[in-house]
C-alpha cells in the first residue's frame, strides 16, 4: 500500500522526467538542494505544501496537482505510549546469559566487498503483487494488513523502504505484523542490541542510529524485529540477517537472528552452527515452505522463549554442538 506522500512523490517524479529537467536544474528553479529532490523521489523525505506549490509552478502544472494532498505535520510522528513502554521493557531487562557486552570484533570503515542498499531506492509498494507469487491466501493477508494500518501513512512510508530479499521474507513480515504489530523507528543499541550493525554500503557502524522495526508482543514476550540488518563477523565478513530480533520477557533480554531460508539447510546442522559461531548470536532458520502455515510466528516466539528461560550459562547453539560430538 502506498501512502499519500508516496503517491505524490510518484506523480511529481513522472512529471519531472516528462519535462526533461534534471534534479539539479529543477532544484535551481525552486531554490532547494538537488539531494532533497532525490530523497523525495525515493520516498525518504516528504514534500511540504510550500515546496509542492513551487514545484507546480516550476513544472507548469495546474494549481492543486500536488497541493490537493493532505500534508503531514512538521517533524517526526510522536511515539505511541505502547511502543514507548515496549522500549522500556526491553531496554531495562537483564541481558541474556553472556550477552552483557558487545563483541570485541569490529573494524570501522571496513567496506563490504558486495555493497547492498539499505533502502529500495524508489517509491514502490513492496507488498504488491504478493498474491501472484505466493497465492491468494498471501494476498488476503496483505489486504488484511492494509485494513489494519489504514491511514497510517508514516508506517507505510517506512515499510516501503525496506529492501527485502524475497517474497517469503515479506510474507513473514506481514504475518507477524497482523498480530497487532506496530512500526517504529528506534536505535537497536538503545534496546541493548548485542551485536555490531554495519551500513551495507560503507561498513560504518549504525546500531546507534534509528532503524525501522516491527514491535510485537505475544505470550509475555516483547520483540523488536529489524528487517534486513547487516552484521559483521569475527573474520571481517558481512552477513545480512533477514530479521535481527531484540526481545525481552520483562526480566531477561536477548538478541537473536531469524533467517527465512529457501534452501533446505536444516539437514546440515553444522551450517547453522557456522552462522552462529561467526556472528556470535543464536539463529533460528525457518524454511520458506513453512512461512504461511499455521504456527510460523509461534515458532519464532517458542525459540525466543527457550532463550529467555534458559538456565544454563552455555548458549543454545554450543549445547547443540556439544551434543553432536
């Protein structure tokens, strides 16, 4: 679903390209920086009514073509009381087992060999057409989420910037969001995230910066799901996690990773151990075939509950490894 500002950005972008004006040329006409227009065209900034009026005149459009939209108030939307309480619950919890400090490894400025974007780079409805790829039931889930978040333009603007890798990951996100999930912007480090997070193009550490997350509470566990986060391993390799999760049951806090895997890697447990050893976090791997079936979201919460209630000081992945030897 596109927000009102997303639709306005698309309309303006089509008009600018049809006029033959480049972003720098148009920026000079409306007296703004070209980078601002670039952010508008990629959905990362919103137009003000005043700027929309300037663009109408500069592009020779009738009054009202851009200004008939409802413009958001200035500044960021206020955080809801429920999401603020969720932040406090996770932040104030005791770290899980040995996750009391940050890993020693991190080489700031070390650039990824395969650079990836942190946003989609264009204004698009990333959940369309899910039904074409995953069937009618998947499309009905998207429609249900659109009804649940109707009128939440800011939330849809954030969701449409997420650079998901696959339709299965998108569906996992939708199914979790349908459990009364809320979209927020919060810095993972503020929640006590126990890993380094890197910018996927520059390698710069970004865990202290606000990231888009889905906050969800179920079975007494509050969890923040950060889609498509890049972590750095002890061997200076970058790995992109489908969902980085920071969760708490009110007493303990854990940082973990959820991977939606299209390949049947579950028959090779050493591959899972390799992932966990390299990023020093517990990992749940879900088969893409399991997404959309009853119990997929519950499987994630069972995994988190097992971590949060563990009594042994040895991480779960180490206990499983020792059991194989």
